[in-house]
């Protein structure tokens, strides 16, 4: 939606054209989507590694209880 000054979600009307004045100038929607996808993939890998480390610690703690008797 436009406000009183002719701004449309980071776009500005100049000479009847919409000018992109968003945070990442020069980035297209496809580039932004690609960047978000890369970030999601990286976070997924980090979560998998953290989960593996946590499971390994749980197994090690469980093994210690077995040998304490």
C-alpha cells in the first residue's frame, strides 16, 4: 500500500516509475530467495551437527551409568 509520500514497501515513485530503495539495492527477488535458501540450508546443517553432538553426549552419559555398578 502506498502512503502519502508515494512509498510502496521500500519502493519510491520518481517520475512515474518505482525506484528500488530497499536495504539491499540491486538485489532482485530471485537473488533474495537464493540467499534465504542458502541461509536455510546452512542452518539445517548446523542443527544436524548440534543434534548429533547432543545425542553423542547423551550416549556417553548413559554408558557411564552402566559401568558405575
